[in-house]
C-alpha cells in the first residue's frame, strides 16, 4: 500500500526530482502509518495481496478473453441473423467461499456482453438475465468460477 501511495504521489505531482521524492516518501509513510494505526490495516495484508496478484491478473486475463468471445457471439444477434431467446437463469456457485469471490463473479458476468447479474444473495445464489438461453449454460462451473477458486485457494 505504501508503494501505491507513493506512485499516486509521483503521478499527481508531475515532477520527479529529489525534493519531490523525499517529500512524497514522507507523505506516503505518514498516510500508511495512519492506515495501519487507525484503520486496522497491516503490512501482512500487503503481503497477502502480493501473493495473490498473479492469480488476480490471471482472472483479469480470463475476463478480457471472455468479453471478446462474448462480443463475437453477439454479432449474429446484432446484425439480425439470429433471433434472441432471452432467459433468466438461477444458479448457485457453491464452491466460491468468500464474499469477494462471489462479487467478482457477479461483476464478471455483468461485464460480459449479453449477460447481466440481476441479484446475488447471501447464500451465493445468482439470478442472471441472458440475451439467449445458450449464454446461461455453464455459468455455475465455467472459467470464471474455476479461476476464482484458484484465487481463493491461496
């Protein structure tokens, strides 16, 4: 988190000289100390985040790939060569343990063209609107769920 604070300082300042760097280090350290002291943040959380970063980047790579794949699947619907058969799909991704993993899945589904997550309850039951019934197949155990399971395993 300290390095993130410092990077934001450098980006917003626009200069990179000795005085700016030293002042930025001092301000970043003060903000980091404040977060640790009063917001119950710890350096251990930074280490946990760094350990999970490769898997998180893998999730974003899968997300970008699926966005492009879905966009190409939607082309026949956009150009009128196929009639959509809208459906509302309800499923449970029971293998996701954390609330953050469930929310990541809901957001990934919404960001993929042709699908919108309508709701997610505390038990992990999703309600997803799909432009076509075929788009709702495999949501419960698809590539998003598998990638998020690996991310949660750490």
